[in-house]
C-alpha cells in the first residue's frame, strides 16, 4: 500500500524541526510521497530545496492570498526563475480568501490571474486555496481553460464541486473527512469521480477527528484514506492505489522519477 500526501507544509514548525522523524513516521503509515506547497517566495525556495534533497518530496511554488501585502510586490519572474530549475510540480498554493480580515478583492484577483498565467506558460497544474470565494474563483478559473489543478482542503459542498469538476479540477480531501459531523465534506466525497480525488493533510495546520489542529503530520493521511474507503465502500488498498494514481497523473510525477 502506497499513500501520497498532496499537501503538507514540511517547511514549517513543528514539522521542519523534526523532519527525519516526520518522514519516518509517515513511511511507517504507508505514506511514500509528499507535495510541499510554498505560500510566498521564501517558503517556495525552501520547498524546492527539500525536494532537491529528498526524492519522495515534491515542491510547489506560489503566493498565498494571506501573504499578499502592499509590500509583497508580486513578481512572476521570481517564481519563474525557480520553475526553470525544473523542481516544482505545481504552482501553489494560490487562490482567493475572503475570510481574511481586511481582505481586498482586486489585489487577490490580480495576483491569482498572474499566477494562473504563469501556470499556463510553464504547463504546470495549480494548487488552489479558497475560503468564502468559490463563485468568483470559478469565474476566474474558467478564463484559464488550459490550466487544471486541485482545490485543496475543499469545503464548498457537492453542488459547487460539480462546477469545478466540469473545468477538469481535482478535489483534495483532508482531516475534515474524518469528522462524522462534517456533512458537506462527506457528501462531496461520495459524489466526486474516483479519478478526481486526492488525499492530503495540510499538516500541521488542519487537524482531524482525533488529531488537534496544529498537531497533524503527513502520517495522518492514512486516517483520511480510511475515512474515504469507509464512505465509498472501497478497500484501503484500492483507495491508496486510486489516489496515488490520481496524484501521479495530475502532477506528472512519473516524468520526475
């Protein structure tokens, strides 16, 4: 059985302080691959360094809306230079976040479009973050028909998921799927086609039914896989194989092995 965590922040504490232990515990749980997304230029560079040093780690590069400030001066060229190293497998995490305090719509949409254009130029998929902005996000993504990607830690419900699936996007499920009370997430997991589901933890930030927020690790993707298998009446090995194949397809991992 091989599991793949498509979204974990190994660049951040507490995971970064015990990286060897984190990876060993993950492997012991059957997790053999990790995508580490950047959220600004510094974390993107760190993710690329991790990926270059460990064949089981893959990097994504991008500017998250929460790290977008008037002083950030987003420059696609800085991220393009990282991409020229042929290390990143995706642009992300990027997106819209209207749950942020004092958020501004125009800068978020401008930077998102710039990064989607970069993904188009580089022929890379995208890792999308979205909170309280699914309708405007859909309209923007629809403009970039040549770009595909994943809506990570999706929480928008089945009807909205249909719209993003129609654009060719994958849906990422994390610790929320393990919570019996997470009705929308679990309903969505039942309707997403098997070839569009990805597993993730967003470690250490998103917890699960049994692991507190801030304490999660990539090994906890096993609990997500077990929850998905239970919902879909799949065997665990089948769930692992399907989601591993989906990750490999979306992020073109076979070309990098």
